[in-house]
C-alpha cells in the first residue's frame, strides 16, 4: 500500500476556472439596458405563474381606484347607501354588545310576563297572591325585584322573535303585533343598566323584523290585486299617488293600531319600526320624525331616552332622503338630559358617582352614532348650520362661540368634524374644550382628540403655533402625570415635525418633573412609551436623542414591557448604522442592555425575548473600541458577567474575542500576551454554552486563532476540548435531529482540515488525535453507518494529506508544520499508512454489514472515491476497489451517474488495464 | 253545506247618504238548493249595549229601553226558485227563505254611513287650540300635602274639535313640580246618553289612554300631544233628541307616590290624592280628508 503523491499547486492551476473581468457588478441596480425589462415583460405574460409579491400590489391598485371612484361620484345610489347603512348598523350593534357584555345575572325590577314562562310564572303568581293577602306595601316593593340569568333573558328574546315570525306566517298578524308591543315594553325597564344595550340590540332586531314584514305586506298589497294580478311595479322612489286604496287602508290601520298603544316608549318604537311605511301614505315621511323626536322628550329616563333616539337615527336612515333636523334636536335634548344627570341635585337623589359614570358610559355610544349620522356627507356650509343649531356657532363665520358644550357630546362632535374645519378653527375649538369642563367626559381626552385630529391634516403654521402654545399653557397647569401624558401625546408629533424644539424641551421637562414627584403607575408607563417611541422614530441619530434634556431620566423611571419596547427600539437604532465607537454611547447602551436583560427572563425565553437577545448580541458585536483593544476585552468580560443567561450572546463574545485576537495579531507579535488573554477568555466562555455543535465550532475557531498566534499548546488543548465535547454529546443530548447530526459531521470534517496544519506530537504518536476521532465511530450511538463512512473517509484523506511532502496550506510561516517537521521520516509515513490500512478494513466491514442495499451501494462508491484519491492503485488496493464497485453495481442501477463517474475516476488512475474491462463479462 | 256572504263594494264599508249601497251576495253550495225568496234588509238602530264589567244605572235599565229604530228597509231580491250548485253571485241582496224544514240562510254585514260634515254639524273644524293650565289651585279634589304646598304647573294647548281621521294634536309643558311626576296621560272619554221618560240616563266610558310623559320629565320642555282616535270606538258627536253621544278628553298628571302603588287597578280618571287633571270637551266630526281617499 502506498499514498498517492499529490502536487497541490499544479492541481489547483489545472482545475481553476478561467477568469475574466466583469464590467458590471451583478448585484448593482441595472442600468437602463433594455434587456432587463424584457425579462420583466415575459414574467407578466405567463398567467399561471403566481408571484406572491406582485399580485397583491396589483389588487391594491385596483382597490384604490375603486375607492377614488366612490369618492369622486357624489351621487351614490340609494341602494348602495342603504347597504352601507345596514353594514354600519350591524357593526355598531356588535360593538355595543361587546362593549357591554351580558353579565351573569340580570335583576329586573318588574319581571315582565313575556320573559317569565311556565314554571317561573307560577311561582310569581303564588307570591303575588300571597302578598295581596298580606297587603304590606313595603314587602311588596322588595319582592318585585327578580333575578334571571342574562343568558336566559337573551334566549327568551330569541324565542319571542321566532314566535312573532311564526304567528305572522300563520296569518295571525294580530298576535305578531301584540307580542312585538310586549317586547318593546321591555325597554321601559332601565334598572338593568349594564344589560340595557344588549336588550336594546335584541329588541331593535325584533322591531326591524316586524317593520320589514309590514313593509313587505303593504308593498305586496300595492303591487298585486286580491286575485294575484299585478297592479303596478313600485320603483325605488315611488310616490304616494301610485298606491292603491286597499294598500293605503291597510297601512293606515297599522299606524292606528300602533298609535293606540298606551305606553309612550313602545308606541314610539313601534311607529319607528314601521316608519318607512309612511311612504305609502304621503310623500314627506320624514315629517313624522320631527313629531317622534319631540315625543321622545316624554321619556324621562335618560337611558331609555337616548337609546330610543338611537333607534330613531337608525330607522331614519331607511327613508330615501332625510335632513338632519331631528338628529340635531336629539343631540340638543340629550345635552339637556346630561346636564340634568350631572347636576349635583340629581346626584343627591341616591345616584352614586360610580353609577353616574356608568350611566354616562352607557349613553355615550348613542351620542357617537347620532353624531356620525349628522356629519355623514355634510358639506362645509352644512357643518356651519349644524354648529349653529347645536348652539355653538354664532354665524357661518364664527362657528364656535363662547357657549360651553357637554364634554361627552363635544368629544363626539370633535371626532366627526371635517378635518378642514378642525384645522381652521383649532384655537377656537381649544377654547371651547377649555370651558366645556364637566364630569361627563375627561377634558384631557378632548384636548388629546383635538391633537389627533390636527395630525390628520396640518393647518397653517400660525394656527398650529397658536394651538401648540395654548396647549403648552394648558398642560403646565396639569398636576397629574397621567393627564399630562394624555394631552401631550398627539402634540409631540406636531412639535417634532415642525421643529418646535423649545416646546419639546418643555414637555420633557414637564414629564420628568411629574414623574419624579411620585411613583408612576402602569398607565403612565404606557403613555411614556408612546411619547418616547415617537421621539426615537423621529431622530436619525441616537446621539441626538441622548442629548435631549431629561430623556434618560424619563427612560429610567420606566419599567415593564413598555421599558423593554423602548430599550429594544434604542438598540435597534444603535445597531443599524455600523460600529459603535463613542465610549459614552457604549456605556449608555450597555446600561440599557442591562435594563433590558433584567426585564426579561432569558432562561425561559421564547418568542419576543429572542428578539431582545438578538439585539443585545448585535450590540456587543457592533461595539468597537478601535485601538483600545484591552478596553474592548474588558468590555467583553463585563458583558459576560452582565448577560450570562443569554446563550446566543456568549457565542458572540467568543467570536468578538477571537476577532480581537486576530486584529491584534495583524499588528505583529507585540501583543502576544493580549492574544493569550483573548484565547483564555474564549476558552473559559465556551463550556458555558449549552449547545454542543456551537461549542464544537467555537473550539475549532479558537484553536485556529491560537494556531495563527503560534500558540501550539493552546491549540492542542482546544482540539482536545473539541473532541471531548464530541464525546459527551451522547451523555447530554438524548436525541439529535438530522440537521444537528449533519452539522456535527461537517464540524468533524472541518476539524480534520484543521488538523492538516497542526504540528504532530511525537510523544503521543502522530496519529493520536486521529485515533481519538476514529474512536467516536464506535462509542457514539448517534453515528449511523453512513456517518461512519463519511468520518472514516475524512480520516483517510487527512492521513493521505499529512503524508505529502508539501501540505496544501500552512498556518503561519513561523510555525513548523508536519511536512517540514517530518520531511523524509519513514516511520512517520509508516505510522500513517498502517493506521489508514486499519481504517480501510473497518470501512469495508461497515459497508458489508449495512443491511440496506441502496445505502450499501452509495457508501461503497463514497469509499471508493476516497481510496482512489488517497492511494496509489496497485495490487493491494485494486481488489478492494473492485470489490466495492461490485457491491455498488449489485445494488445500484448501471445508469447511476455516481457509479459511472466513480468508474471513470478509477480508470483514470489505473496504470494498466481498466477496471470496467476486467469486470465486464 | 251552504253559506251566504255579503261583500260590499268598499273595503272600508263607508257610504254616504246620497250614494247607493253596492255589493255582492255570494252563495256557495255543494248542491243546488230550493228557496222561497231572497230578501235584503237594512237595519239602523241606536242600541244600548252593556259590556261585561260595567255596572250601575245603565245595567238596571237594560231591559227597559227599547232600541230606537232609525231605519228599516227590506227588499225581495228573488222570488222563490232554485240556485244551482257552485258559486253564484248576485248583485246586492240577502236572506234566503228555504221553507220550514230548512233554516234560512242569512248573513249580516255592518256598514258605516258617513254624512258630509255640512249635513250634521254646521261649524267647521277649527284649527284653534284650547289652552289649559293645571296647578294645585285648579284641582277641586284633595291633593297630597307636599303637592299642595310645593305646587306644580303644567300648561299646554290642545285641539278640541277634530275630524275622526285626524289625530288630536297639541302640546304640553311641565313648568314646575315639587313632587316628581310619574306619568302624564291623555284619556279619551265617551259619554252616551239616552232619554228615558223625563230622565236622561248617561254613561261615561274610558275608551283610550295615551301616555305622553313617562317619568319625571325635564322642566320647560315642550312635549307633543298626538292621539290617534280609535275608529271602532268613536263616531261623530251626535246630539239627536232621544240619544246623544259626546266625547271628552282629559289630561291626567300622576305624581310619584307610595300611595299610588296600592291602587294599581283603580279607574285612572277618578280623582285621587296623587292625581291632577283637566278635562276638556271634545267635538268629533266626520272626516274632511275623505275625498283624497276614495277615488
């Protein structure tokens, strides 16, 4: 047996591809050459190719076009408008139900008979009888409060809806109407408070259903005669004159029936339900709304009143055209109601402050909806009229006079006002907010809303300046940090974008003053997060942010997830622009990392925390102390101490220290002790990394660095550590994924390539390390036969390389590598040869023992290639090769490309007769 | 099985004196039937009807007072003959005599005769409103002490001359009230009187209640009054010698009081400590808008 002598330089030259200079960089943006465009066009042509990046964009363009079309055409068909209103109403109902979810129990002061059924009704009867006997009024009143689960109540209402529908289909319309009246009556009881919005939604659905049934019936009567013949076809905008007497008679009957309901509330609801039917009787159906809205004033209960007005606003949208008069009356009446609710006299009536707050919050959605209806498609002139009618504006120019407004109403007005109006009247609105200060709504939130509205479309700079000046005056008077933050938040955007630096300073100072005065709470932190985030995203350079007065102080008082978000944002900014050189910045960022690290439990980290770990690692990697390498290493040591629980970071630390060492080496030998420190740092750090593959790679990397520095004993030690690390894989990791295993094999191969340049140790034997690696094959359970072949081949190749007179590569000219150390030493080559022979034998045995035929075939080919590359094919080797080829041929198809090319390689190296010839029969 | 049915030409069954009563008699029979004649009779009379529940003077007189005949007209439409099976329609008619072995087939249909307003009431429907004014001092019955001392004031106006098809309209304002208001209702009352010998017997019934305020409404806010008249329970005001039908409208304010809870079932128009009221005469006339309905 004999190793094949190699001339690596000659081989490289013969295998190198011819090189030619390129004019363009392939990754640069293409110049205006038409070629590239042609490619694009071809892409467009193929329809079956789905480009995930391109197609949604195309859709988006189409969508935008739709939106623009919708806006430009002022006359949207009434059908489409109706559809929109139906959709909006559905969304609104869902919002109501979600905002005020059904609580477990509903206590109803007077349990209506429609809700109590069968068994329960009996119970009630007996108690009332009993009470009548007693004739005790006090007891009577107490017993009247009944409790029922919310779910029961809801399901009973659904049943009622079905009953009404069933009665209608059975031509028993009187029952339908009677039941509907009973259902509407349920809304008279507002003692259920929280439950009222849900009750409203359910009742409104039933009313709408009844309204539709009546509408359809009368329409049917108008369009078809008694015998089913068609009388006419009612267009969408039909007139009263087109309606026959019979249909009118029926319609009139419905209004008479509904009008005879004794109680006010169900009477209004039922008339609203059939409101569109007025169109069969006269051409100005909206006239009824003016009367109905005034009738609603008779409902003294504020909750019942506002929800009735809400239903009115909803029903009014079903009419073809409708002015906003009744809506404005509604809002004005609601203002009076609210003033009454808020007056102290009423509060003394037994309504606690909490209850009042709940009441206002229950009323709020109705104001919101009605306001939306008022400002729907309102022109600027109409807005002026609306504001005057709401008692705010004096005339079309002075849209905001000095009359205050109930703050919750003002809030929703401000929400709906057109942006141009908000922009031009910002200062006036600000004044209005200032003197509209009552308990119905937090004044600060109105200031805040104005800020957001101003951000939508910037007014002129002088208005903006005046408004911001005023706001700054307002906030300086606010003592609570929470209030301060609420107001200031939207204005920070305006201030940043208009470079109002002095205001920014005032705000930051204001925050820091209030934050330091007393302990801040969760709510404040969220507010602070929003403001700091705005500042961070506005500035490009972190240094500018740090230079802002009070920024760091404010950052210091933050905690929790908001703090983490801000810290991460800062790190993101810090690490996106290359190296971080400034020591002060490094120190600040280090402290931020510490805060971030303390805020996250990295031991059990998952998901989001991974991002934080990545950012800290990236920061460590980006820090550059330049020539102060000692300082840099100290920094790494500090980091290891501070962020010990981040696994990923430790890997970064090793890379950084290795990088430092190589940087020092470039300066010559004078920093050798520093390099040693670096290597020592790495060596100490690696074992604390939990992942074995990472450890292995880092050992190899550090060993390379040590070798580069000429520190052979260090290098040897690190290689040993790498191998022992490999040996302990089995002990720690129960199961390895195929990817892990693959990585492991690659690392072992890399280790073998490193060993080419590590000088052999004659005391331990030249093949000591190789033997250690080989021993893994038998000791490690994760190593399958296929991997055994790959590792064995790597060892054989390594042995063959080590035997050469000139190695393919060297570490450093100052280190004597094996080719120089053992030049012409026959015992050295002999040891390698005998070791290789041993490996080769094992190799063949492993292949023979492999049970799977296909695997056996490819393993044989792999071994064969390795042998052909490593040994001279002589009489010793040739039988081995032939045997392997035979194994491959018997298990693989003769057309197998790998088999063919392997045979070719063997043929080339065979001095005499071809293997293929000798084996063909 | 044979049935007979009268179908009038107008679905609202309203005719005027000058107009003929038109319609169909529809006889449905599975087999042919023999009859001795078909008669159509029109009856008009003023009856005193006693409804279940009402008690007192009128009930005792029920047997005594004969219905006052206004109109009776009978007409033979067909002499005896035979009607074939299936559905047969005759223009106008009813009452089919079938000899002593069979029961006569008959059907009755109510129809309404409406006269033009000029025939009955000379005065036109006036759009004028009657102003009312209710305070603790306008009440003739005792009031709760706190109500008497604290006082209240409800003002308003109302149309008291109405056509049957128009609603009673008006408005009402609570200007002040020391005791919270429980409810404000408009009661519609009908007074029927009959001359019996020398005596006039009359009965008042509450025919409709319409709530205009539910709870302690805001002060100085104008509330509309809008009461649709119940068609089956109202007629034009009649003052016709032996009998008369008149109407009244009553505004009743009930104040919040523990006492009222004990008297839930009582007549809402009876004066009580917690009630204040104002009753106005109401004159109803036939519709002036009819022309637009019947084309």
